[in-house]
C-alpha cells in the first residue's frame, strides 16, 4: 500500500464532506471563487468547518483574490492552508504567506516542459507546488475541468518534497498517475463528481481506496 496524501477539492455540501472524512482523505478543498460551480460563501464555509472539526485538513482555493476575501474566508473556513490558483506571482505568494501565516500552495498550470521549468521561481516561497493541467485560454475556470497533462513532464520531480499532482485524476487513473509520477499528494475534484460541483460519495471512496492500494 502507498502512503500518499489525498485532497478532495470542491467540497460544498455536508454529504460530500462526510464522504471525504469517511474515506480518510487528508484534506478537503473549499473553493472561494464565485464563477466556479463548487464555490462556497463564508456562511457555507463556516458550517462545513464546524461539521469537520479537527477530522480533516481544510485548504481554501483562491483565484487572484484580494486580501479581504482571503481574510474573510480564512476565518470562516478555519483554513489550514491557502491555495492560490490564479496568476499570482512569486511576490504575491510571499505576501499572502507573510500576511496570513498559513502554508501557501501554488497551483502551476502545465502543458509543456517549460511550464515545469518556470516553477523554479516559486521554490522556497510556496510551501507546496500543485502541478495541474493548463486550461484553454478561453476557459471560464482555471481548473476543475477534468483535464490532465503529460505526466512524463514531471519525471525530474520524482522524490522531491513539497509538491502534488492534480488535473483529471479519477478512480480509474489515479493508480497509474501515482506509479508514473510518485506524487506525494493527489488532488481530485471533477474526477469524483457526477456533474460539475456534484460530488459522489462512492467515487470519493473509490478514489481514496485506489490511491492507497496503488
């Protein structure tokens, strides 16, 4: 069995939260980005945080957000980490980390080897680098679209700490993804849904089981 951290992103309902906890996921992702079908407001985030208690880590996902939204969301969701999923520069990542005193994860959109090379600018600044599939330029969302990328682009990252894999991961391909990349953290969202934003408890369980049994 494999020791790997698992994050179920885009949790927005009590049932989905309960399923992630029951499947022994390590983190849930709370999306604070109104265009997303997985968006939660402060009230919903607070209710989910109260229900979760200390049973699972909570990561807040933001897209080029200002400090006001991040501060409100950190309080409401009692966040354990902040995930920046937009065009945030290394300087902005450092600002967020200094301002809020929480670990900061930076999502890195990947389509080519150069995208992986460019991540060097964030090393030593972001606490975790999350390699995700680059979405089309005209896409309404920066992630959560079920897209994957060529995992062989990460071959040079095998064994390095402080990173994770996202983008199109599902119960059907997560074992292969783990074998090919050695990712210490796996992040899924649309891969455990029946429709955008509609998490399926059985898919969540299947994903966690497949990842751990790989």
